[in-house]
C-alpha cells in the first residue's frame, strides 16, 4: 500500500505529459496581412504588405546607445523605415511585445538587446542597397537569409549617408 501513491502520481504525470504533447498550440494573434510559409510551417511573424500613406513612427536615436552594433542598427533603421515596416521579425516580438513589424523593434529599445532584430535590419539594409523591394527582402528573411549577415562589418561606426 505504501507504493500506491507513487504509482498514482506517476500515472498522473504520464497522462499530463501525453496531454501536453497532444494539445494543439495556441494560435497567436496576427495581422490579416500575415502569411504562412507552408501548411506545416509556423506562421510568419507580423508584417505589413504595403507602406501606409503619411509618416511612419520615428526610430529611436542611434546616439542613445553605446554599443557600436546597436548604434549602426538604429542608424540604418532610420534610413529604411519603409522597408522595415514590411518585414517580419523572427524573434517573435509580435507575440511577446505586440509588434506589428520589424520597424517596431527600432521604435523602442527592443532591437538594441536583440541580435535577431539587428541581423534582420542589416540584411534588409544590404538588400535594399541592391535594389530589392520590401517583398523580395521579406522572402529572404522568411528563408532565413538574414542569418548569414556578416556582423563584423557593423562593429565599428558606419559612415553617414550622402545627402
């Protein structure tokens, strides 16, 4: 009889584990513009298909940060706000912080502490300089191309853009 509580507890743990394994994932909220990569893949994080008329929110000033990578990331973000507005962020801050696109990461201090946001920002910047559209850049981000960004070139101050 002394082992009965242990057996019952063990059975409860097994049933709970099976329940967790078989339970469907909770759907996260998405904008109506979200798409999925394929039927079996996780949904793409929030983004916008087009840029709205009028001004976009300002990014935080690069001068607020001491880390050169963060400074460069925020400097670049300010230059390509329209592109970032159209891009998803794979740190999934749409779920954790309610962000609607990669631009939102740079409107707050979030991106300064997130290597994913910074890499996606630099990827978008590099691709936009090659003439890629927001949709083409988004395709690359969804494929994970942003993971190949050479971060060493952003570890020192970038030159100011030509005016």
